[in-house]
């Protein structure tokens, strides 16, 4: 019997094959577009927080020069060193409890204060004050500092970093926009305090900061 006019069951019609190829290519393009869209979404989700973090460091100069009150000077008895806390003026809504900063306040005389950053000048561990020995001690690597913040012993090569400070309205204020480090203007000097609202000043300018 002649088999002419009958298609072999394993043979594919050219038109059907072309349609199948077209559908396959269309599906591939669709999957490719979905993949590109998903990658774009992920890229945006990653990029936005990174950009926010990078640009968060760019702050108006006024914020870095912010003066923050540590409370009335009566809270710090003469001859004592006490821990004080304040809120970082350069903060973000997501900081939570981490926007709280501690410092050590030493009242040398009635109108003379020193305010030290709590961080050791070696690797930044928080130092503790021991009134019995009159020393600041670092628990991490054994650094020690005298009551005036100068280096006593251990790995630190210098004394504690100090904040600029002043007295305004009977309250002790520090310039807290930047943590004092070697990269900014913080120095370990005898404080030059000014009583802004009083009749007496130690500087030619009434609003001159005091070195902590």
C-alpha cells in the first residue's frame, strides 16, 4: 500500500515548529524581563540605605557646633568626678538608645570644669573612674589616666580627649556635635570657662568656649 499523502507520526509540521520556537523565545524574553525587574528592585532596596548612610555624614556645620547641656553645675560637686549623659545632637530617627552618649565631668573649682570623652585614647573602650585611686582605668588593655585626664600608664600614647565646655545660665554645656578625637580640634588643656549670663568672664568674648 502506498504511504503517499500520509505524514509520519514523528515528523513535525514546519508551521507548528515555527510557532513552538516563537512561544519558547517569548517565554525566555518574559523570564528575562522578570529577572531584570527583580534585580532592579533588589538593587534599589540595597542602594537607598547605603546612600542614606553615606550622605548622613554630610551635616550642616551648625550641627557639629551644637552645644548640649549636661545639667546645672550644682549637679557636679567641687572636687568630684561624675558620669554625665547627653543625647547626640547629630542623630537619626533609627538610632534608638544608641543616640545616648556618656562623658566624665570633673569639677576642679567653683567655676572650673573638665569634661572628658568616655572613650580610651587607645582603642576607644569606655574608661571607668576610681575615686579611691583617683584614676581613670580602661578595662580592655589596662590604660590608666590621672584625674586631670593626662596619661598615667599603659598602651595609650596621650591623655583622654576632652570636650569644649562653657557655663550658660548656671548649666554646664559642651560642644557635642563631634566626639573629640585627634582629627578635630579637641585638646587636653586647662579649661577656660565663661559664665555667659553672669557679670564675670575669663575671656575677652562672652561666648568664647572653654576647653574641657
